[in-house]
C-alpha cells in the first residue's frame, strides 16, 4: 500500500512538472537590423573611415515587449558604446559597452530588460570611436540613393537613420530623417510580450 502511495505521488509530481514546462514555452526573439540587412538583396554595403559619429536608427515596436540585449557589428574589432534613447525626450534609457573581438561579426550582450511601449519611438545608436580612435563603420544603401526606410521586420518598424558628429554620448539628431542609408549597425534583441 505504501509503495502504491509513493508511486501515485511520483506520478502526480511528474505530471505537474510536465504541465509547467509546456506553459513556459520560449518566446521568439527578433534581431531586426541584422535580419533586414541579410534578407534585403537590393542593398549595397560599404564602409567609411571618418568620425567620430553617433550613428542611430529610429524605431518602434508594434506590440509591447522588451529589449534584452544590444550589440554591434562594426567593420573593425573594438569597444563600442551602444545606447537606447527615448525619441521624444531624448533621454538615455540604456547604455552598454560592447567588446567586439572579430571584424564584421555581430556581438550581443545582455542589458537590464527595457520594456517598450507599443508604437512609441526609440533610437538605438552606436559611436564609431573605440578607445578614442575613430574606427570604420558600415553602411548600406540602394542604388541611386533610393529610399528604403521606413521598413518593418517582425514587430519592429524602423523609420529612418540619424547621426551626429560627436565622440560623447549625445542624442544623434544633427542630421535626422535619413531614409536612403543605414549606418553603423547597432542591434538589439526584442522579445514581444
């Protein structure tokens, strides 16, 4: 009788654990910039060697969710500053230093999760300096300076690029609303709610 009771408890415990695992399904992650650049065959890529630049992209999410990582994909290894800004207030929301050890290889690192409000604009930017030295940065464009922004990839709408010629952490709005080129390739991981 005691063996049957123990077996029944074990069986119920196993069933309970299995049920918990089913409800904790992994949510899909979105890396919008990388996904767009790799899937858009009409874009031409290049590099530039000037600076310093704070290179940004204005974006919003169509659904609430959170950003859990930020990253860099620069042409040269280095230590790059990536910032997420509130578009309206220009307030710095998250900042992370990314150590990119390989050229042209996306490097992501975790941040304290940043909750995004659906349809609210944000900016992600990367500075082209590393340890006080101007580094090359990547850019993509369409032939004849054709506009390719805004675009939507997954839950994210990218409105335009923007930039400022600075080495300090400054909201990149000296040249706003660029729709024919994308610069620097900061990246973020978005997880919809």
